C-alpha cells in the first residue's frame, strides 16, 4: 500500500475541523463553565433589549408604524440581527492572535482561532433565537413569518459582516490594542442607533437616511423585515450591500492579519 493511501487527502481537513470544534467549545465555555448558563445569559441580554424597545413604543407612537403585522416580530428582527452582528464582531476581535499563548501549540494557528470564535458566536445566537421564538410561539401567540429562509439568510449576512469587521480589529490589535478596543466598543454602541433597528427605513427622509445607509447592518435588518412581513417591501436598502461590504472587509482583514502574523513578536504582549 502506498503512502498516499495510508494518509487520505481528507485527513488534514478532518483534523482542521476537529481543532476548530475543540477551540469553539473552549470559547463558548469561557463565558461560563456551564454551556447552558452561557446560552441563557445571552438569551437574557436579548430579552432585555426586546423589553426595552417594546417599552419605547409607549413613548414613541410612530415606532414601527409603517409595518402592519406582529409588532414583536418587528422588534425581534432588529434585536436578533443586532445581537448576531456585534457578538460575532466582538468574538472574532477578541480571538487569540499571533502573539497569544495559544499559538505556542503546534496545531494551533490564527485561522483556527478566527473560525472557532465566529462559529461559537453563531452557535450561541442560533440557539438563543430558536429558544426565544419557541417560547413566544407557544406562550404568547403563533409566530408568522412570510419567508423563513430569507430571514435566516439575513441573519447569516449580519453574522458575516460582523466576522469581517472583527477580523480587521483583531489584525490591528497587536499594533494598537487599546485603540482597537475603544474602536470596537464605540462601533457596538453606535449601532444601538445606526443599525436602524428602531426605525422603519421606508419612512425615513433622505436627509436622515444618509446617516444609516453606510451601515451593512441597517441594510440587513431592513431586508429581513421585507422577508418577515408580506406587506413590507424595502425601498431604502440594498440586499447586496452587506455582501460586498463583508467580502471587502474580509479580504482587507486577512491581508492585515497576514502582514501582522509575519511580523508579530511574543514580546508585544509583555508591553501591554
């Protein structure tokens, strides 16, 4: 038997996926030793956002008034994508970089670290979304979604753009760790408003729209509402914008990460 037959071509890919799996589990358990409690904590944060925006409806009468349908689905569509986006970005931005102690292990590399952080964030968000929708569907009222596949695709776009931005922050962090942490925090808090999850894009005037149209999350949320509600057609957002945005920042982030990895020194961590 030849050496090629003893080492099948799929073995390196299997070993890579195995490493990603174990690092993903490690990342999920970093929030809490019990994975179920870590998921519950994320659910609780999402529920708090939902309750806060629901209470805003009593003080802002036109809040979501441009969409006829389940008002809670309108709120959930914004909260779910916002949480998915910022959690993915935060997880990837905080992933182990080239100067991390984890990189001392031979099978470990930054690609595994990035993939594990991204998949861990997506895993927790999917479970949280499924649990919240199940409880709302069974306890309150049946959830009616016009296009489930389209809504899930928009959630994937929110996750993808968050991962792309997170890679850029992660790649730049060894050069300026404090600055990148500040940028990450500012971006997450800016998206509390700039994501447009509290507004109906079709009702926004053009002079206001320019403050939101740069944001891929704004386009993903508005497009998701077009899939969720039968009688809503997005006019002020573009489906392909988050795709192009995510691909562009993914390429940029990988280029910066490659440059940083080739020049990073373990002594950098000792200075910060």
